[in-house]
C-alpha cells in the first residue's frame, strides 16, 4: 500500500502557503481597522467635517436605530430580493440566449450588431422607459437590473461557447455526435469557468441595476434610503446605507464563490 504521507518539501510548502494566507488576511483586517480609526479620529479632531462625511460612531448609531425600528430588515430585504431576482433572471436568460446563438450561426450573425449597440448603450437611460412601460414598482427595478446583466451574460457566454476547443469538436463530429450531444457533453462543461466568471461580474452589475432603479422609483430599499438621506441632508443615513449595501454585496459575492468551490470540489464540473 503506497505511503500517502506528504513529503517534507510538500509540508513546508503547505505551511508557507498557510502563513502567506494568514498574513494577507491580517493585513486586510488591519487596513480596514486603520481606515475606520483614521476616519473617526479625523472627524473628532475636526480634520474633516463630520456633518458632510459622517464618522463610524455616527454610522453605527444610525444602523442601530434602523435595526431597532425594524426599517433595516425591510430595506435590506427589499434590495436583496430585487437583486437576487435580477441576478437569476439575467444569468439564466442570458445563458439560454447564448446557447441559442451558438446553435444558430445565422441568427448569431443577424443579431450581432444589435448586441453590440445594446452593450454600448448606457442602461440607466432605459430606466424612465421601463417605468412608463411597466409601472413605478418592483417590476421596473428588476427589469432595470435584467437589462444591465443580460447583455453582458450573453456576450461572455457566447464568446466562451465559440472558443471551445476545435479539435474536440471535430472529434465528436467524427464520432457522429449530434449538435445537442456536443452541447451537453463538451460545450457546456468546458464553459463552467466562463459561467462562474460571469456570475461574479453579474453580482456587481445586479446591485448597480437595483440601486439605479431604486434611485428612480422606489418606496423601500437601500437605494431609497440613500436618496432620502441625501434629500434631507442626513449623511449619517447615506453612509450607513452605503456600508450596509457594501456588506450585502460582499455576502452575495461570497455565496457565488462558495457555490463555485462546492461544484468544483464535490461535483467535479469545473476543470
């Protein structure tokens, strides 16, 4: 039975990697704490105007007040639900459209200039159109999110599909594989990395769409709090909403990373 004990060189390498990872984490935490302390001290000593830029203690007090009143969960849940809906719809529909365009070269050539134009078009310009078409509500915010993430997903996934190893494609064709079999057995599995890269990008894009939509029309959500706080010049509320938004975006991004690691480790779908 072969010895599975790692060699001394391997053990030394693993220890070095652990030390490096620990050093990186420690430095990240240090930079965050240093920034917060510098921000607080600067506000208390008058180096910056706390009324304009707030400070960590006032932000913490504002978040605590929102939590105690129950408003924090209302606005956080509203934005998270809208973001998740736009994220899932954008990823699924964009991937399906990319599959359709890969399947039909003729259709891909027909739609290519329109995809380029839509990708170059500032999506925020579509916000008022969605409000008129769909109405001032959650549906228009989700539509805004979908518009931002959909085209990016289509283009990223289509490029990945078209970049599939040509020699492997020829091999499957020579064995009599149908187009559907090639899609299931080669093209889709080969592009799981591209899919997860798209998911990571779509996390940020989905939050952009939701916040822009809430800026235009909303009665709840983190974007609503930011707009309301700026209108009444309550910068503590604005900064608190921005920090809660950043935390929510990080959590959603980490969920995508966890899902990628899970599929890679336990299901072996990613090369």
